[in-house]
C-alpha cells in the first residue's frame, strides 16, 4: 500500500519564539459532510488544468525513478556483500527516515515558495541517485544516500499535496487530484518493479541507477517549466512566535531555526483534536493493512508457490487500490465518497481475518485485492483534512501526514515480521486484522467525537 516521493539556496527562517497557543480552527460544517465542496468534478476536469498535467507527469517520473532506484540499489548491495540483511535494509531505509523529514523539515513546505521547494527536492534526489552510480562507493555510503533521499521525500510529497489546493482549488477537483497521484503511486508498484527487473536483466545495476538520475532531473524540469511561481504560504509576520525576519537577524545563521519552526508547527497541528484524529485516521488503517503484504513472501513459501505466484500475490493490493479508487472517484460525488469513508476504513481490515483459515492461493489473492480496495476511504478523508487545516499550515500538515503514514507502515511491517518469528504467518496476519479492526474503530470514534455539528456532517 505504500508509495505514497531553484538552484538558489533559500534563506533560513527566523528563529522561533515561544510557541503560540493552538489557533482555533473554524468547523467546516458543510465540507466535512460532503456538502459545500462545489460541484461534482471528474478526472477529465482535473486533467484539463495545464498545471496539474505538469505535476502529474513530474510525479510519475519521480515515483518510477524511486521504485527502480530502490530495486537496483538492493540488487547492487546484494552483489557487493552477498548479505540478504543489507539488501533488505535498502528498502527499510526508504521508509524510516520519513519520520525525520515529516517532522523536523515540515516547515519547509510553507516557509518557501512551493515551486522552488519541489524543484530543489527533485534535484537533491537526483544528486543522491548520482552518488550511488559512482564506482567503489562503500555500502554504508550507499545506504546513507538512500536515507538522505528518503528524508527529503516527505517534504516533496507534502509540498506537492499542498500545491494541489492552489492549482485545482479546494473543492472536489482537489480530492480527485490527490486520488490521481495515489493511483500513480500504486501503479508504480506494478510497472516500476517489472520495468526495473527487465532493465536489471539487461544492464548492470549502476546503469539502471543512472536512469533514475534522469527521471528526477526530468521531474524537476517539468515542475520548473510547467507550474507557476507562487509566494511562500506563510508570510514573514506569521512565522513562529510572530516575529518577522527583520526582527530576528541572528536567525539567518541559527542552524536549528528551521527544525524548531517545524516542531512548533507540528505541535500546533497535533494540538488540535480534530486534526489529530484525522491524522490518526490517515495513519492507522495502512499500518495494519501492510501486515499481510509484508508477510507474503513467507506465506507464499508455506504454500509452495514459486516467484510467479508470489508476484501475483504482491499485485493483489495495488490492483485492488487502483480499481476501487478509480471507480469511487468516477462514479460517486463528494457526499457519497464521504459517507463511505467510515465503513470502508473498517472493511479494509476484515479481509485479513480470512487468513485464519490458511487460505490457498486464490483466496489469499482475493484477500489482498479486497484489502487494497480499502484505500478508497482516503477520498473522503482528504476533503475533511483540507477543511480542518488552516491554510497557512497546509504544507506542514501534508508533510506531517505523509511522514507519519510511511513511518506507520514501516512500524507495521517491522512488528509483523517480528511476530512471524514466533507464530505461524497466517495467524499473525489474522491477528493483525483483529487488532486493526479494533484500532480503526477507536480512531473513528475520535473522528466522530470531533466532527462539526449540523445535519451535513455525515461522518
């Protein structure tokens, strides 16, 4: 379910003063319930916006580059060391640094012009990929470069998500724009690994890594030429502590100013009960949904399946996610998608219970497909989250959401793998389904408790 990734250096922001009290957020009565989000849109209307087409193409290139880089780097490390552990770490270090970038660098998304941040993040990813191409680079350095790229990724993703509100508006087109980018990420799991495997069969891993450099550079060029230059979302007078840059000249050289500013924004967001509940709704279901995905390799081995069978099982969740989200986005309006959010979030946990019966290949594939279908609950969640977050903190909020999402999935995978060392795989997956159902139900109670009053609030 995972996969959600100019040249002038930006000036450091002002050093933060005392953290202000959480700003009361007006309760968006109509939007949260699916009312008042503007007329129903379609995917065709989203692609009719020229800027979005540039964002879409750039995202496609970056995601494909990231997936292929992940695979090629794992193969390169394994060839260099012969260690399955170090090879697996190349995937793990692509998830865990999201927590760092999603919290300590969150302020970047709002403090600097969005186009500059997007271009610079892609250039940094290209630079990290270029470093892995160099001969005789130590394995530890390869992992560090992968970590750096993953640390930048939530800033890139959060800034891009916040920019969609400027490009598409804050109505239904925003929700469908987010949906398209998620579909691209899911599709990358199907095409990226397949394309990467074919490339690695024909050329050395370093040559494949060289191609990923080109994808990140192409993404940066598309964003630079295809999107408008907009000012930073947060005005200088609204920076942490309310101080302007001119009043805090020492901040230009304060190395921790940006980190402190980011943490102040994170505290503001998590201090709002409604935003906190919606963040949990974005993080908790995927954390449990990836349990079965992370254990498919040993489960396929227990069934006696070969690589082809394992590959088909791995395709189950992405295909389910693409199918359900594209149908919900095309056939349902804002109100219908909002009403499905709660039940679909719970239903996404239930297919894992089927593993208690130790299903054969066909039934296991069906369970994976149905779990992937649950991703469409985020269509309603996106509009609620956009309505709840103050506009000046939108970039930080999207960065925090992305960082927490990837970290939660990394934790879910780690705990599932640890449990599978002591219990049969099928029981671990089924237990994850039980715990996931209970956890999601608890989160839904928090979201319902914080819903705005009024008949339109159908959540």
